[in-house]
C-alpha cells in the first residue's frame, strides 16, 4: 500500500512569513493532488501535478513535483491568516481510489 | 447548485445501534466515495463506487456497508456502532472518465460528525 508522509504535522507562524510543507511517498507517484480544508468544511482541490519537475503557481502558493515523482512540496509566500487550514496531499491509484496523507495543520497568526 | 449533500450534520449513537449516513449529489457524477477523518490521520477511504451497482472496499471498510442503487445516492451504513467509529465522515464525488486518477477533483460534502458512546 502506498504511504504518503506529510511534514510537518503542525505549523504555527506569523503573518508575512514564508513556509514549505512536504509530501513524500514510499514509491513513485502517478500524479498528486493538493487540497486545503477549512474547519467545518470538506477539502477543496488546489492543484494537480502530473509531470516530474513540474511547478505550478496559484497566487502566493507554489507547488513542486519532484523530478523522480516521489515527493512534492507546497510553498506559501507571505502567509496570510486566510491561509490557515489543513493542507492534504493525495494520490490517485489506478483502481480509482484517492489516498490521502495525514495532513499539515497551518495556523497563521495576525 | 447543491453539489454534495450529507445528512445528518451531527449524530450521537449508543454502542450497538445502527444508522445510515446519507449522501446525495446532483452533478451526475459516476464516482462516489466515503472517507473518515480522525485527528492526525488525514482522510481514510472506507468504500467507493465507480458507478450505479458497483462498489468496492477502501482502506478501512470493516463495520461499514454501502450500496449504490442510483447515480445520485451513496448511503453508508453502520451495522453495529462502536466507539472506534467516532469520527467525521465525508462523502465525495467525481465525474466518470475524469476520476481522481485523471486529475479530476473530488467534490466533498461538509461532513457528518458522529459520536458513539
């Protein structure tokens, strides 16, 4: 079974700081999705990365897929309180399942 | 546009009781799934369905049953509730042919918070 490890588990920073969260796998990803979940709601897709070395940007969020497709990172520049939430990486399997990592809880203090 | 609707939002059960968590989507999505979310463990897949009449097990299926008689509905049944099933349950859907493996997003409901005492 594919294992997705996310780090760190918890991150508490001040508004304006930069941060990076990581998602690593025990084997090669087919593709990878990043979701954000706010309290009391379901996760919402941020991005899908497919190609090794791919970089995608979503405003202040930069997503990178490792060259060997065994890791991915999410970098947030100048974090805002609105970025607070649970960040989850997830990998689709070829049987149709979507398997999630345990998540990184981010708190951005004003 | 309602999207994915889960009912109830909150439920308290006694050990041994049974109940059904309802999930309905109005987007004509073929793929539907159930997850449970526990602190520090992310989302774990319970059961999923790639279309009406087809269901399959996920990572943690024990103690849960599902059926998919229509495209719109995918109920999750707890046969005999146990305290270990205390969790937040999420239903999610995705269009067929654009299932998660193809990069299509899962559309999530807002969850059912279940407590078993």
